[in-house]
C-alpha cells in the first residue's frame, strides 16, 4: 500500500466511524475518486442486490468517473452503479440505495437540492470536494460533516501533486479602453460617495472591460508560443471570449463550454485528450467542469479573475495532477496594470509560489529559468 492509499483509507475509516456519513475534503489531485471506488467496492460486496448512486456535476465528470473504474481495473463494479447529475437529483425522492457518492458535493447546497438527504434512503453517504465555503459547510454539517481533510500544503509535502509556480504577468489597456475604464470608475465612485450605494451595473461593466481587454487576447497568443508542443489550458471571461481566443490561436486550440451540446463537448475534449491530433490547447470559460481530468497539462493561462478560493483550487488542480514524471506546472495569470484587477490578483495568491514579472521579456526569462532548474 502506497502513502496516498494509506491516507485515503485512513480518511475512509473516519468516515465509517461516523456511521458511514461525511465528507472527504481533499484538494484536487489527491485521489477523491479512488476513495469513492473503494467505498463502491465494499458496498457492492456486502449489498450486491442494491444499487449505488453516484451524483456528479456534469456528464463530462460522469465520463471521467467511469474511466477511473477502468484505470483501477474495477469495471465489474459498474453494474452496481447508477450515475446521475445534480440537475436531476430531485427525481430520486423516495428511492433507496446501499450508498450514495456525492462528487463535488458543494453542488447540492441549494434549497431545492438539500431535501435529498431526508427524501432518499441509504446506509451511507460519502461527499467529495476540493473545498467548501463556510456557508456550504454549515448547510452540510448536520447530514455529512467533514470527516477528513487534505489541503494543498499537505499533498504537496507528500509529493502527490506536481511542482508548480504562478507567474503574474501585466498587460495594459488601449487608450480607448483606459478612457472607458476611468469613466466607469468615476461613475462608481460618484454613486458610492453621493448615495452610499454600489452601482452594480457599472461595476459589472468595468469587470467585463478588464477581463476582456484586447491585450489579453494578444497575451494568450504570445504565451502559447513559449510552450511549443506542450499541452495547456486557457481560462477566460465567458463563452464568447473563449471562442475568440480559440479563433485567434487557430487549429491547435479548441474552445469547450456549455454553449456546445454534450456530444460536441465530448468530441472536442477527445481531440485535446487524444495526443495524436494537432490540438494542444483548450480555451474554456473561467468556470469549467470540476473534476474533469485533463492529461499532460504543463501550463495554464488565467485571463480572468478567480475570486473564490474553490475556483482557484479547482483551476490550479487541473495543472497539478502528477501524470508526467518531473512535471513542473506553470500558471500564468494576466492582469491589467493600474486597474482593480491588480488588487484582486494580489489578494488571491496567498499560500502559493508566486513570481511577479513586469514585461514579456521577464516572463520569457522566468519560464526558461524554471524549466532549466527542473531539468537539472
């Protein structure tokens, strides 16, 4: 038994001690899905006639979860399982299962979905998540409290995730964008100082201006040239901007988002995951399918803000899976210099290995230094 399995089994013992109810709060890349497979294996053995319910955020995550059965040679367990998305969880009212696995369990914390805990009969409930807000913890605590936790520092110390560095790279507004930014900022300040009210409409307009600055589109193209032949992911403002990024880069990049059908998303993801196509880069909105495994990633470009800790962890987690020997992941976070985004970037980087650069030449030399150090 390796160290990772030892820690996971220890967490499951805590889960069993809490009457088979609780959450494993493990950072992405630790092995949450493997923990779920161990539970499925045990309950399928003890209760072979009863179904096991596995709830995931999206169809893409279901596909990934099923692939883990093959990875660990446990395909025979699939016949005991029923997979659904959180969107249809209310249809389970009155049904009975031997055990329920709630992947990315924070998705159940809405008023419409929480009744699931009292409307479904089960001998055990296992929640899996990389992180939870305090409000989500409060909502879940009565039914499934956190029974074990592994954070980024823990798994990095154990060597479960790749070495990684965040590089903050500034870009600048065009004169027209800067003029618009100042106009919106003035209107926001006036509303607050005069009426002591936030002008949320103007704040939203300013945020969109910052996230979709023209320089960010150019930055994405320039950065990709620094990673020839490598696999990467670009996170941007929304579906529209992710399409613009993919169009600007060309045939080596594919956009994937909820505007595509499930079949289209699966096809595009396959182009990226295959390893034999020209597609080396995915362009996605800043909130992407949690739990989706992306092989061979060595770098990421963050064009939009990740204000919530969970989004930050989930995003970086895609870059940190240790699927390549001696892999050192690099996450490049662009921000508009002398804007509110500069403050947002600084406030959300605590606890991470961060390097600040001033221009593109410094970015190039920093990446070369990281890679040279890794090779030696």
